[in-house]
């Protein structure tokens, strides 16, 4: 495996936590890594200089200078980065592997970059909300509906719609104590920054799950930044949606833990109440031997 970016990606599961921080910085900005000193790269990854050296040796290079040389050679060849580019002549085994590897690398990068203080603040805002609205368009609408399904169990008024008119009316009717959660991979869909502005003008807190620096991010009261690079030319992007769904799970878990044991007991009662709606799981006494 001669391409350094592919080599880093393939080694992610075997790296230490500190080494994965270095990998995340290099994968996110390989050009920057080429022109960095070992001290600058270590500072960007928030690790020590020796950690960067260990990372380089783990990738079977002779050290940091040799690592930078091989990385530069990989970029110079113009060979696509496996986790970002699908080629139209790829065989099923190739593009399947690329998509799975892309998901693993992308989620790891997102995890490394999450702002834990922003997440904590978001959990606090959601747990005190009078009403919560989840809005997204296109692929992000699916995530908004998933969020509604999770938070609906929490005995708090929840609203979700992928209709722009309904979204606008909900934001106009929002007020102090309400939270509007806007979800967008790019943050550039025109109507979403407008919704954020409407909701804030009416006193609601706007929580944006989107790309940092985007128009939506700039209009939000609180930003949960998800910066995921994806190849959108050949296949429909999935990593951004998975990252959004994972973040919704994090928020829902924080919501549950924040309310304590008595709240979790109530969730158990809800789950028990749903049991009659499901068929019993049958166990085949004579399973087919494969």
C-alpha cells in the first residue's frame, strides 16, 4: 500500500488514542502536514512530539522527515484518497470497501473534533426546553425524524416537519424556553439560516448541527460543528448522516442521564407498554446448519 493516506486510514484501528489524533489532523489537512514542523503538527493534534514520531514509525517510515516525503509523494501522484473518491469503474468489492472505510475514518475524525463543552451546553438547553423542534431538508430530514422519535419518549412536546412552510410557521410561533434544532450537512441551504433568524427573533434557542463557518452556523445560538468531507459526485453521501445520527444519540443519552434514575424508570415503563405491539420472538428449535 504505497499511498500514505490509504496507509494511515488502514492503520486507524491499530493506533493509540494519541496517535489517532495525529492521524485525524493529517487526514483532514495533508497539505498542512507536509509543510509543518513536528512541533506544529503535535500542537495541532494536541499531543507530544514523541507521539508524532511514534505515529510516523507505526506507518513504517524512518521518522518525521521520511513521513512527510512519502505523504508529499502520495499527493503528487494524484491517486484518489480511498475514503473520499469512488471511481466509476470500481468493482463491487472495491467501492464497498471504500465506503465502509470512509465511514470509519469519517466518524473517527468527527469524534476527535467534537466540542464537549458545546455538547454539554446543548444537553442543558434541551433538558430545560419547553418545546423542541427538529428540522432538516433532504437527507438531513431523515435525521430530524429520527431525533423526534428518540425525544418523543421523553415526555416533552416535540415537533418535526420537512415542509418549509410548516417549519417557518413553527419558528414564528416559537418563544422563550423553546429550542429549535436545525440539521444540515453543508449549512448552506437558503431556508435554514432564515429559519434560525426567525426562531431567534422570537426568543427561541437555535441549536445548529452543521458545518462550522457555514451561513447556518453563523445564525445559530449554539453550534455543534460536524465537518465531514465527502465525495458527492458518484455516490450519495452517508458519513455526514451517520455523524448526525450519532450526535443525536449522544444528545439523547445526555438528556436521559441528566434527568436521573427516576426518569430512566419512566423510560422502562414506556418500553414495557410497547411490548404488546410486537410479535414474540420465536426461537427455531431446529436451526438450519450452515
